[in-house]
C-alpha cells in the first residue's frame, strides 16, 4: 500500500445536480423511499471522514472471478466472458487505493439467484452473481465475469432493465460510500430504462456506460469493458493543490 499520508479533511458536499433526484415517480419505488421533509445540513462526523480500512487478506482467491467463484470444480459460468476494469478516483482525479469494490449481477439470461426473483429465465448452476476486489495503490481494479442479460421488472406494464452490474464502493471514509450501476456500450435498453431516466445530466448517464475496450481483451478468452468510478473528494490545502491537483 501507499506510504502517502492519508488525507483527513472534510469532504466536498454531494453534487445534487449530478446525482438523481430522490423522488422520481416513474421509478415507482422511489415514491416511498424519498424523504418527505427538507434535508438538514450536518457537518461530516469523524467516523464519516476516517476509515474504513480494508486489507487484501480479507479477499478469497476467487472473489474477483465470477466465472469460477460459484462453479463446480472444472466447470464455469455460462455466458460471454468479460473483464471489467478501471480506476477509482476522487473528484480531483487522484487514484483511491485500498478501496473495497463489491459487485453483483444477473446471469447471462438476466436471472438473479434470489428467492424473490420473478423472471422465468433459467438459473445457471455454476453462477452465483457476486464478487469483490480491492483497488491497487493507484486506484486500479479488475475482475472477470460473464456479461449479464437484461431483465423485465414490475414497474410499468413492460419495463426492462438494460444489462448492468451493481457496484458498492468503500473509499477512505464512509462519506465516500458509493452505490452505482455500470451499463454496457451499445445497449438499446439504456435510454428506455426508468431508473436511468432519473439521471438528469446526459454526461452523468454517459459516465455509467462502460465502453468496449479491445486493447484489454484476451484473444480466444474474454472481451473487456472499462469503467472508471469517481468518489467524493476532500477539500485540500493550497500546498496539496500545487503538488498534485488536476
Ligand atoms: Fe439489477
């Protein structure tokens, strides 16, 4: 891990023009989940600014390989094999090392391994659908999986989710926690999705779509998609800005 002195300052406030509104009635569950009263402004607490700290010793050998982490010995998950990789950065473009990424997704047919799942697509006995990894000291991460399928969900009469992978990211403070979804370049369901439509800024949607990355494919094995993730940054001193700001 990096020997760089960890930052301990307060975080930038959340950009509410960039994040989706909480109340978006065409995404039906947002109606009951959204706050009914005005939000209060509270300064970052110490526990939001420090920790969590994760070490590589918490990871299992196959945690970053969803093709094999649930499969019987000698078998593998069904579906197009892909590598998903990218860099976790803060709002100033600095890599966030030691960040814990957890990801979960449907199988190649669009089916989740969940008892409340209502879609008729088949389960894959060799696919569990979740994994995790930790970024290197410059913020890079990579994992292997199969490309998930799109699936229908009970929102409107006939709504479908584009193919996507869910991400949870823990950075250097709990205030940086990010839950998001990655979509795949070229998917015609993206502009039709009621959840995607909760995001007002087209650039924010674009940033959630991972482009095909031919440079990092492995011939006869896996294609690759690149997905960079930006966490809330910390306010810094002028000295740090001159040395590293970008
Ligand atoms: Fe999903």
